[in-house]
């Protein structure tokens, strides 16, 4: 016999958990979350870097970040210690006068929209991050409200609070079928034989979203792409908290992770696929750039045993897909965050919950993130992609 629910969500990563949390806070009942892993946040959420920034060059990315920051500030006391959101700042730097001019233009755009961002001359950069090699610096920008989120802590908070309010989280329940019924509901089946009927189905399946969308008859342009993160050996010479520091010339990003430093670098040639095998040879791609810009960090070496690889869920324009699709009433997407999933999870959860319960997103204008943009050719172009 089929079970009935008001809303079914596929995915208990930080995105699906945020949607469930916001729905519960807004009074939704009989919400079911189906997760393929044995615990919440065990997929891409557990592998994420966790950066959060408002230094973007598209209106929708900027607004999603500011809304996420506002939500996180409001939840700070509830989440408690240690904080899930740490405002260490984001600092972009460059040796290139041309890139610095573009950074200045971006900072002006951001400040006009309420983002706190400071343009730094070379001395200002070195004052913020004295550990960088800056003999040829042109300058940089610093966002004081930017920083990073603990992905697991945030996801677990969303799950525990949603569960306290009655959301049912079911683990090791991989969605195996999604079909529209003649009565206008969604018939959702799982690999262990469960069947649930619901008028609303939310696809929050991260890197696995494309296959679930196909079950519902929708071609979702989201592909999984491997990304590596590396941890150094212990570094006592750096402060316990440093800005998320990005060398715009090489693409190398560093931040503190306990007594070590986390290093991120994206391979633009990485093929799409579900490969999460850690490649120890990948470090050779950025070793020279790391040594020339961050010599004290490079000197600590890479701890291969503590480094890892995970998946981005990438769209053609590196912006998320949030909303509905024509001809599929009750089907909602919240996918394709392209590396911005943790930072935009609080906002995405709020917006999707409002779409479901109120018929429109009131907290932020997300119309630009409609799946329709791919058919109409109205793709969004972000210049500050990491």
C-alpha cells in the first residue's frame, strides 16, 4: 500500500536539509526526506570546502549570498558553539594591473548592492595576508563578511531542527522511480520498495539530480565534476584564522583548517563523471603556483592521507537551477550549484519553501535561475568563478 505525504524531498545533503528545515519552520507537515546514504550530508556536503562570499558579479549570486548570510546571522544563537559561519573574510589578490582594474570595477558593483568589500593596494593586501609573496602585487579586494561555513555542522543543524518539527528523514532510501499520476500527484519509489504519493516532489539530489529528473521526464543540465581539496602538514607560523585567500592569477585558494591549511585548485579540463578517486599526482598541477605565492604554506607539504576529492554539480553557466518546469506541476528543482551549494543552501532552502507554500519566492528574486534559461539562451555569466 502506498504511503501519502504532502511533500517529498530527494536528498538530505545541506540543500535538501535546508529546504526541509525552512518548510518545517513555515508550518509544513507530513514532509518526507529520502536519502541514499546512511547518514545526512554524507555525499558532496561532507567533501565541501564551505566558502561563503558575496563577492560575485551577477545579481542573483550576490543576492543569494546576502540572503544566506542574513539567515545564518539569525540562526547563530540557535546553532551555538562552535559557530557554523566564521567571518574570516575572502581576499582576492593579483599581480596583474588588468585583473586588478576588473576587481575594482566588481567591487564598485558589489558595494552599490550592499556588499561590504574593500579595495586594497599592495600594502593593504600584505597587511591582511603577510604570508603571501607580494613583490609584484597590483592589489586586491577583501570582503569582511565573507568567510566559510562548517558544512556538516550546518547540515546537521537543519536536519535535527526539521526532525524536531516532524520531518521524517529516511536513510538508505535511493529514489528509483518518479512518475506523475493521473490525479496530479507524484508517485515516488525507492530501491528498498517504498512507495509514496505526494503532490509535491523536490529534487535536491546534488550530483545525482540529473538521473532523478529524467525519471520525471525532465532533461536537467547538471553534470557531476570531480574537485580536489588538499590539506598541508601543521603550520604554527600562521594565525589560527586567516582570510580565504585566492590568487586570481593561478586560481589557487587557501584557508585555515585547524592547525593546517586547506588548498583548493580547480582543473578546468576535468571530465564530467562520478569519479571521486583522490589523485595524488594532481598536486603537480598547482605546486609551482603554490610555492611562488604561498611559500610558507608550500613548505609545510601536502598530507595526502588527509586530502580528498568530491563532486561539484555543474550547470553550463555555473549557476544553480531553482524552481519549477512547465508541464510538471508540483515538481521543484534545487540543483546545479556549481560549487556554491553550501554557501547558498540557507537562501535556497528559504526560496524553495516559499515557492511551495506561498507560490512565489518572497525573500529573493530567483527568476534568473529558472531552468527555462537554457532553452531560451538566457544564460548567466559570472566572472568570479572558482
